[in-house]
């Protein structure tokens, strides 16, 4: 009986500690601390921004990208080991990769290695064998990431910006035998091809990610091939798009007559200060850098709706976290704050008022505040979504929507769904107000931010199952081990139990030898 009590006691202890550890995996606020994993705060922020923007077109999507040649290969080498760093970048929320591909005009094949890495005598800068480091292995890393994140919680668009170059290298030891890009890119998972995307009717994020189950977009963004290149430029255009930024050359003007062109604004980030935000949603927008960029310039690119491509070389790749914290047009830095509690189903209105599960919009982005706080409300004209106004009176979050009716019957509590709406909303925030209520909350389930006071978290069931499995597995394993130990103890009794009869007989004989009475 004691043995079974021990098993039960240890099971409950194991269950408790596994529950604590399950929560601990999701409490890291800063990306630098969570590296090489995605921080809990950024995971929630990425998911919230995606869900709030579900009806916006994919052109409105704003992400952070990395030039893998300068940031990864030049820092860590042109080796297969460096591919692990690319996987880490994808894990922490980088959603665009700028990829340099080199076409050897002599051997007529493609590689990831520039000429300098092929002819150098320095081992640390030399390109690894093409058998282990090539375009196929890079696509393998990308596909692995796509497969692992192909679920409602983690799926997001992934942009591959391709830059092609010519080299001439006559030695045979670096022949990759990859002659056509199309044969490689057609192996990408969830690939959006020109046949899928109607340029005149760009799909929404919801349609692309969840209806069509597509998320990977390959765009030919730069062409440095020789004018008399031996490569057929139209090869591969069934699997990737031609950027409209290439149409300045006669070669691509002719090719684009037969292949669809993707509208892309491709700007030097140093010129971003001369750009003003526009409600023009006719093109994808990216900025590139030729080296280090300031945090202010990076943030400005995001706020103007341009996805910045980082080309900086870091002493430690984790130092890129400084930029990643500012990667959202919606949430302010280090927002939303992460909470380790459950739903509010049984909470009273007074209890809900004390919870920090509601959001306001400030001049720096969305911030989490107590739902009982007193703020004025950001209201939106339901007939003219670009028109915002501020309520006359302050209220708590639960009654915030009522304040918009005083402005007009067509005004409702607002939530910006694109970077352009965000800019217009921030413009109406009075200088005397620290923030305005927006229609975003996590009342139905902690860390699941939704639009609408009565909206239920769509992931509650999924998250609950994941947490339950994480909690129960360690405890079940420990209990099983203890059960085996108990069974072994039943078969291997201690000596005093095995010789109980003999021990009783010896005791009785010893008692018979003792003299009764008081010694004389």
C-alpha cells in the first residue's frame, strides 16, 4: 500500500512540475533571450498581425528579410553548416530571404558560391563541395521549415527574392550539375506560381494561406547575368515571378510579354526618408541595404509599408534580434505582454476590468493595458474605412463601442488592418491622449488576440491539446518508471520478508530459554 501511495505522490509531483515547465517554454519576452527560438511575445505578435490582416491582400503584408549572402555566408562560410543559421532565421520570424545565385557560363550550372569563394586560398572563405552545399540543400532547409510550420498557428507568407549573376570558372571540381532553376524551385513546398496568382485580382492573406494553402513566393528581383549569357532567361519563369523592377532593360521587356510580371517597388533603404506613405496597394514593397542600417531607418521602412531586407554582418547572428523586436507595423516594441493564465469564462465584469487583456493604439503602436482603464476610443466609419475619429468621452473597454455611436450611427470601434490604416489612425490621436481603445482583446483566451468583444479564440482547442500533451507526457513517463520499480520490488523481497517463518521460529526458541520470575 505504501508503494502505491508513493507512485501516486510522485505522479502528482511530476504532473505539477511538467505543468510549470510547459508554461516556462512560453514566458520569454525578448528575442535575444529566446535565441535560437522564437520568443513568446514575437510569436503572439506575428500571429495577431496576420489574423487582424486576414482580409487585406498579400501585397499589404510587411515582413522582415535577410540577405543570406552577406549576413550568413560571408560571416559563417559557404558551407552546409551555415544552412543551419538560415533555419534559425526562419525560426525566429524572418519571412523573406534575399538569395544570390551564380551561373557558371563555362560549366552552365548554378551554385550558391561567388567566384571569390571558388578561387580563394583561405580555407575559411572557400566554398564547400557542391555535393553538400548547393541550391538543392538550401531548398531542403526551406522545405523543412515550411513543413514544420504548416499549421494554423504558425503558417505565414515566405518571400524568396532571387538575384542572379554570371561567373566564369573553368575548373571541374565545383560543378553542381544544376542546369535549370525551374527544376529546383518547382520542389518548393506550398509554392505560389504565376499560374496560381492572378495579378489583376490579388488574393487576401486568408485566401492564400488557408483556402489555397499556398505561402512561398519566388521573385526574380535582380539580374546581373552577362548580356550574351548562355542561360535561357525564360527558363524557370513557370515557377518564379519577374519583378517589375527589371523591366528597365530591353531583355526583360521582351520576356515579360510572354510571362506575367509581379509589381514590385524595390528601393534603397537610404532613400526611405524621401518616401511618404501611400494608400497605393498595387505593388509589393521592399527596401534593400548595402551595409549597416540604423534602427530608426529600419523602423521607418516598416511604418511606410516597405519590407526591409537586412544585409548587415553581425558578430553574433543573435544580434539581429534588436531589429526583429521592431518588426511590426501594429504592435509597439516588446508587445503584447505575455500572460500565463487561461480563459475568462467564469470572470465577472469587475474581474475582467482588472485584467491586462485589452489593447490601445499609441503613436508607437498597440499596447496592452487593463480592460478597466479609462481611455477615449478610436472609431472608424464603416462605410469609409479610411476615415477615423476619436470619441468625445472616455470609457472602459467593455463599453468602448457605445462611445462611437455618439459620433454617428455608421461609426464603430476600430482596429487598423493594414499599415496604411495604422498611419491614418495614429494621425488622429490627440496629443493629450496616451492612447485610444481599439477593438482588439484576448479575453476569451490569454495570449490569443482577436477582433471583437465576444469573439472566441479560434486556436483555443489547438493550444489546449498542445499544452495538455506537454503537461501529461513527463508525468506519465515518470509514473510508468515508478510502477516498474514497484513491480520489481514485489519479486525481489528483502531478506527479512523472505525468511519470515524462520525468523519467527528463532524468536520463539530464544524466548523458551529465558528463565521466568525474578532472579535470586
